[in-house]
C-alpha cells in the first residue's frame, strides 16, 4: 500500500500571517490537532495544538496578536504520496510524528497522514508508530 491509499485528502491550510486565535478556532471547527502552513501552494510549516500551548499560551502571548509564524514548526517532515506506508511509518516512528503532511512529486500539498490513518494499513506498522510516539510523550511511564 502507498500513502495515497490511506491519507486524508480534505486538508485545510493556514498562512503564516494567520493569528493563533484564528488557527485555534479553525482546529476546533475542523476537530483536528494540526494544520499545514502554506505560502500559496508551498508547504512552509505545520502548526499543532501543542505548538500553540507550548510556544504561545505558556509564554503568555496574546492569541489575537500572535502570528502562526511565531509558533509553527518549520521545517516540517513530510511524506510523498507514492511512498509505501511502511517507509513513511518508519520515519514517523523514528521521529515520533503523529501527523505528517503529504505532498505530490511537484511538492504540492495533497493530504495528511496520521497515526489513525495508519490503522487502515498493516496493523503491526500502526502499533509500532503508536508505541514510539507514546514513549516519547510520556517518558518513564
């Protein structure tokens, strides 16, 4: 199986100039924890709910005045849509990534791949990734 077989294709994006407040609202409306940050068609970063909490809220920044540019993760690790699930899952496992943007060969954003999506692929692959991500987020437990 390839990434395009299981990825989510209806992906909302935000710009680096969006405010943290607008992005948090969009995440809430879409029920997602990560949004790709794009400049036109070019992926320039990823903003997660964790980025907002750790880099903005905990620092006391005003979400209505703080831009995504100030809290996003960049550069971002991404997958190519025709890579195998096993290949991308290994990267996700090694880097403890829960959500990964998916690009086509022209480097246009075409989807997102999450640990949940991996559940549609080979079961052992999903279990390995979930275990690796969980171990990083809760060391010593």
